[in-house]
C-alpha cells in the first residue's frame, strides 16, 4: 500500500492478525504495538465504516 492511498470501502472489514491489520483480502494495512491494540483498532475502523455506510443510506 502506498503512502498516499487510504482505505477504500471494499477493503472492509479490517481484520486483526496478531499485531497486523489486514483487509478482508489479506492485504496488510498497518501494524500495532500489540495484538490487543490491533483488535481494538480493527473494531473501531469497522464500526466507523459501518456508520458511514448507514449515514449514506439515511441521507
């Protein structure tokens, strides 16, 4: 993943694999200091993406 490219809707859900964050296709996105932090980040990213999708439908 290049520095200027961000996450796209088709990258979700994000999954935590030990301390690595990956797209549902297995492409690495980022790494965290611990497995617990990676899990928390993935959960928050997925919740945020879900909320954005809900906002699009309700607009």
